[in-house]
C-alpha cells in the first residue's frame, strides 16, 4: 500500500500544553486544541500541562494560548469567527465561553459545563451537560443564546448532543424529543433516556427524526408531527441487539453523514452498525492505552478515521465502514482526539502536546512507472480501457484497471503526441522524426505514415475510423485507421497546407470536420471529406495554446488573453472571453455547456456557455500555476496545478469535492471520450489512473 497517495502530513505543531481535544473550522483555516485530564465524566488523556491554544494553519504557529485550562469540548461557530469551549479553570470553576477565533478575546462566559453544538445559523448553542457546579445532577440539554450566552430554555435529561435541523427551526434531542428551537416548545417528547446512551438526528430528507437507543436496543424513526394526543408517531423500528452493550459515555453513539451507519462505543469494542437492518458491519478495538476512543466519518460515511491503528500500536487509522479493509494508518504517535474539515480533505489529530494535520487524497486505481519524462498521455473509454504514455522516445501502453503492461515501443526520437482509439484497440504516436506510427494492441500489427517535420498532434475520430495529424511541416492530414497499400509509408486521404507549422488539431463529433491551429495564429475548420477549408480562418493576436472541439463549436485559447468559440456551421465567432493574462489551458464539458480556462494567473475560471452570452460561474484560486484541465464523467472539473495536489472541483458549487496526492506535480491530464477515467502524467515519470464515478 502506497500510503503517500492517501495522505501527507502538512502541519506538525508543538504546543506548551497537553492536547486531548481538537476542533477545526469548516475550511481548516483555524485549529483549536486543549488539554484534557480526568474530568467530571471520567474522561482521560491529553497530558498533564493544561492550556488552550488557537493554531493558525497558514503559519503553523499558535495565534494565542490560555494556560491552565482543562478543555472538555470545543466547537467553532459556522462562520469560523468565534469558538465555544467548555473548560475548567485553575480554580476548578466550570465554564462555557465564547471566544474570538483570531484573538482569543472573551465574548461571554457562563458557569456551566457540557458538550456543545452550534445551530446552522450560529445564533444558538446547544449543550448537553450541567447548568452549575453540582456535577452529581443528571446531564440534560439546554440552549444558550450564541451572542450573549443567555439561557434560552432547558429540556429533558440525556447524554446525547442535541442536533439542529438545517432548513427549519427545529432541534432534536436524545431524550428523545423534537423542539421548536426559537421558543423551546416541544412538538413531542418522551424523556425515557435519563443516563441512557442514545443519539438523535434528522433524516437525510429532513422530514423525520431518527433515534438510536441503547435502552430499547432499537433505531426508531419518528414523524416530525405529533398525534392528536401530542405523542410522537413512529414511522419505522429496527431492532439492534448490539446497542444493549453501549458504554455509558458522552456521545457513545454517532450516525454517519449518510445515515446508513451508526458508530457505537461499547464496553469492550466499537461497533459499526447498519441503520438499514441493524446488523453489525464491523468491529474495532478500543485504544489499548485507556484513552477515550475517537472516531470521525469521512467520504460521506464510506470511511472512518479512528485513533487506533488496528495493529496494537498507537496512532491513527482510516478504515472502511463495511468489510475489513484498512485504508491507511500512521502509527507511532499517541492520538487522543481528532476532527475533520467539512469537505473531508483534512484530518486534525491531537495527542501528547502536539497537533498534526493530514491532507487526504483518493489513491490511483492503477499506475505505471514509465522510467522517463512523460510528454503526453491518452486513454480509451471506461475503467477497463487502456492508457498510452509518451515517455520521451518510448511508448508505454498499459491497462487502466490494473496497470499491466500491454505494449512498449522505442522510437528514434522523442514522442510529442499520442492518441488511443475509443475502443482501446489502437494507439497512434507522433514523433520528432516526422513519423506517425499506429499500433494495434490486439494483433500487434502496425503502420507508419511520414511527415517531413516533427508531428505535433494526433487524434482519433469519435467512431475510431480516422486518424488526424498535425506537423511542423505545415500540413494537417487525415488517414484511414485501417489503410491499404504500403504500411511503411501510408498515404493520407488528404493533406491540407498551412502557412506555418500546425500545432493543434481536433476532429469534430461524428468525424464531419477537422479543426486546426497553426503558428500563423489562425484557426481553420476543414472538411473531413476533402480537407478543404469550410470557412475563412479565424485569427488570434498571439500564439494559440489550446484547442477543443464540441458539438457544433471549436474553442481556442491564446496568449493574447482571449478564449474564443467559433460556430462550425457558420464560421462566425460565437463569443470571445477576455482574460487579464495569457490563456494556456482549457477544458470543455461533454455536453459543451461548461468551459474551464486557466492561464498565467493562479486561478481557474468556470463559464456557462450554452446561452446567448457566456457567464462566469466561478473564479477558483489555485495554489500554483495550472498545468492542465479536464472534465470528468461525474461532471467534476479535474485541475492539475504545478504542485503535488490534483483537485476535483464541483462546477455547480465551486467547491473541491476530491483530490489526488502525488510526490510531484502533474504535467498533463487526459481522459477517454466517456470521461470515466482520468489519467495524469506526473513529473516523477509515473502515469496514474483515477476512476471518476457518476454524480
């Protein structure tokens, strides 16, 4: 297992106090870490030197520290500007405080203790705990005004955090009860769970409350409305015998984000339970050192990060929630607590007197070390297809699914271009010696065509019957995929002369036309039948850096700072987008409704181009200059910048939804026509394949 592609450590911060609790803002910008010793509920771990610190992840240094505090819980407000903490000071005073994130300035404090939850709009702070110093009283739920700390209302006894509805003013508790959050009035309540482990969440649709109960050994779904007598209405019940062994602990039960899995901290082990049928999906050990078990769901519930390594060592592991797979682990460092950023891209761990941040990535489905710099990559359709990489003067062809080598051919000079047929049976290369070489991966048959200058670009038609080539000899040519005659010097169906070297080309949908770009800064649209120009050429003011073909359009990017769409039917410019600097790469979605552009600025622009005017949807900053872009089958935009992270962006929200980690930057990206896989050419000479699922 190559764990470097699953995670990398991006921050190690040493503090002057122990760390037993950690929390992070939604975007990972700030991390709050506090010491934790033996507390009112028997919680332990995190060192003996007490204190609370806020870490600025941009510098890796504490922005502020308050010594002498024992921290039982930490939660950031939704906007990240403030943080609520439940602490015990040096005078043994129990307090809940709201602090300013950047400065540590205290906004308010109240004499209470508990485990905390902010409402989605940040105006309410739900607490499960005690209202004063009398720790012998049963824990119960109360709600504070987040602006002032004033008590809004109190509810029944429970040991489960309250949960707020994301779209309506409702709150559910583990009592269980359903409450109108602004007023505290109960729609219905049972109050059957005093000191009984439970958990309550709103259903994925938001139209019900799901309650897990150790006392009932059941998962019960309730309607939001009550019956005529004010009692809750059961929608469904699932028997879960394993729940009876739940440990009496704060938050011993936790639902996964997709509500298909329930994590249960038991008396002897941790169980992952199915919310669908109540079965045990997986069992995990408790930490051997006696510290509290810490677990956070990842990847919408498919994975779980835990503070055990499953090997008897301390550390952190990420495991699958079903089956027995260990995704990755990092043993050897004591971990007392952990937190996850909202987008799942980072895990924050705290233990001993330090905080560590892991940046997460989705590993490659397959990889192939090509032993040399990769100048170009191409792929056929589907995860079962093939990948071709031009590794200097060597062609390397391997299976996308497993990375098995299928074909390797040495060329007389560097390979500048490569293409794979949609059916995965053929590979075409363009070389510096002016040759176009075709290889059949099934039969081993080959043919060669000759240009009189280096070949800059090659492409297959979408039906796989034609091969187009562009050369520094100032011609673009079209060939039959299965030619006749001399296979060492195949004749072209046609050859179209250009005033200067031809640098880019693409074959339009259905193989009806061929678009070219040349060093004379002009774009030409040629008939695939005759090779003649269908319209007068369109001219840029500077070198053309990228060309893409879609349904009825050709899109080009130029160093003159413009991106232009040309209507193939009329030969007229459909629209022109001006950028502040050169445009070097672009990507077109499969349905030609979205365009992504990038250039000299460290940003990616996503445009909607299916209307009368182009509309800028998002301008997304990148950590380095962009090397390549491609849209995937999922609709996500894959962005390769000049660093070791390839990001997958949701074009609707503009948010990162996945990322791929590498030891070095990706220089090129490619995909099959169905876009189910994306291939990256890394500057460590390895080609990596990623499977891109449908959204």
